[in-house]
């Protein structure tokens, strides 16, 4: 579900209703991960790990 170019990566969840973007240069800090999980609300907790 990855697409996009440059320093931002955009993810769209399988349902298509949720989107998030992350900066590739940034390590996945807890805050970033939390935001992604929040954005991708339909995905089960822990999917990112
Ligand atoms: Zn979704």
C-alpha cells in the first residue's frame, strides 16, 4: 500500500478511507507510530510492528 515519492511516504489503508504520511528520514518514534496508528484507525493495534 505504499506510494509516493520524495521524503514523504503516503500510505492508504486497505479500506481506502484512511490515509497517513510519514517522513522517511525520521525514525519511527513512538509519537510518529502513534499518529500512524491513529490515522489508520481500521487496522488492528500492533499491525505496524
Ligand atoms: Zn481504513
